């Protein structure tokens, strides 16, 4: 989106003579603004759709039929029978009470409209800022072209001297603030004087007062390190900082210096360093109330990674299949590739309840155990023999 916007802005600037014309052309031809205006109109239509649910719904139907027949019997002559039937049906649906659910949805849709409007204002400011930046870049480039033309004039003077068969001798600089840089201010011998062919002509070229070359080593340093070099002798520049997003250069790193490295700038003059802010943040679009497919498509186009969470709702709920919450607030600025979780309402399928199953009790026949008779044990008596006595 950002590349497309820059292309439109530059196309408008190529025809613009003033900054006001540039801003008007950028505002008129920006496709990004048109896209966000369409999102705002869609959010307005969502409010109207939700409000329409509070209106009564009248349905009617009409059915007209005509029957043709012919009867004949032995006692009566043949005759025709015709009958016409007209049926009219009329039904009126009116939402009486839904516990404030529809009113809350209307308020949520209105808040979405306000958030979308603020997003549109923010994008308008970005478009106009980029238009101003591009316009000033064109002006700076024109000034650089003027300097290059002065350099070309110096080369032409050297060529003319060569054609006159003079040898260009020493080229020195003279600090001047009344003529353009690199302009030949004098020569030795002076102009329009006679000199022998092959003689040496020394040239004096105008340079800004106390000029120093812009150091190129500050590119790639941090802002603090670059300022430490540029604001110290021998440069003593007045440093201004501007920022620009970059997908490859780390945040806080100097990515460009103007005037460019090696160019002559007056000591103590103004220089501009452009510091990277890292990847350009993306704006989180509002997706509450949209279908799951629409929300995923919108968030993916914005450069976000989408995760889904499903919440069960009753069958027939108006939020079925729609986003009811998002983890990142709308219009907030986040880094590309940030994960956002959307909560999607999903209707629960009705559950079929089976009747209980009754199991008949099982009766086991009684078990009869036969009694066991133990036979008595008879112990035989033991008779000890009489003791014998010895006389």
C-alpha cells in the first residue's frame, strides 16, 4: 500500500508547481485514501443493518387458482364446472425484547465507525506528509542540478582553455558568498588578454566560506555517535534529525545524510541526518462484526498473523460465524507480522437425548446344599496286663 501511495504522490508532484498543488493532487489521487473511505462506508452500512433488525418485518403471499371440470351422467346432460379460489397470507414479525442485545450491537457498530474515521484521518495525515516530503525532495534535487550546471561551466572553461591551446595550471578556491559554488571568478592571465599559445592559465573557483566536506562515515552510526562527529570541530554543523521507516536498517541507525557525503558545506552550516525507525508499523483494522473470512482477509492484507478462537453460541444466533472480539484494539499501531487473535462465534449443533434403557432384573434359582453326615469314630479301649510280683 505504501509503495502505491508514493507512486501516486510522485505522479501528482511532477505536474505541481506549488506545495498547495502537490497536497491537492496527493489527496485527490491517493488509492489508499479511497480504500479507507470505502471501509468507512462499509462500517456505516453495518450500523444501518443492525438497526434494521429492530424494524417490523411484513411478509405477504397471494395464491389464485381456477379449476375446470366436466360432468356427464345417464340422467343428466353433459355440463361444465368451473371454480375459482383466492388465498391471501399476511404475517408480521416484530422484535419485542432481546435483553438489550441489539442495542448493544448498535453501540458497538457506532464505535467501530468512529474508530474507522480516526484511522482515515491518520492516513490522510500520512499521505499529506509524504507529499510534502516528496515535494521538498524535488526542490532539493533542482538545487543539486543547479550545482551540477555550475560544475559543467567549470569544465567548459577548461575545454575553452584547451581549445585556445592554453594549459590549465593551478586551480584554487576562493571563499565567496556572492556567486554560485564552483564558478570561475578570475584567471591568471586575466580574461581577454593576449598570451602565447601553450602558456599556463591559473583559475580561481568560488567556494562557500570555510567549506568542509560532509563526512560519509556517519552513515551506519547511531544518532548520538553521528552528532558527536558532526557537531564537533572541524565541522561544527547544525544537525537536524528526520526519521524514516526501513524494513532492513535497525532502528536508531543513521541511514542517510544531506547534503551527501563528500559535498562541500559551509563550516557551521545545516545538515540533515535521516535516522531509521525500523519497519513501518501497520494499523490494526476493525473486524468486529465481520464474517470470519472477511476478517482474516482484511487482517492478512494489513500484514498481521491471524489466530482464531471459537466460542459456542446457541443455534440461530445472529453472531454465528462472525467476529465478536479481537485481541488488538482497532487503529492501534503494531509491527508487521504481529499475531492477532480473533474470537469467532460458532453455533452449537442440537444434542439428541436418547430415552433411558431399563434392564429387567435377573432372578437366580436358589441353590440347595445337601447335608453331610460324619460317621462317629469308635476308639477301642486299651487293657494293660497285670504286674507280676517276685517272691
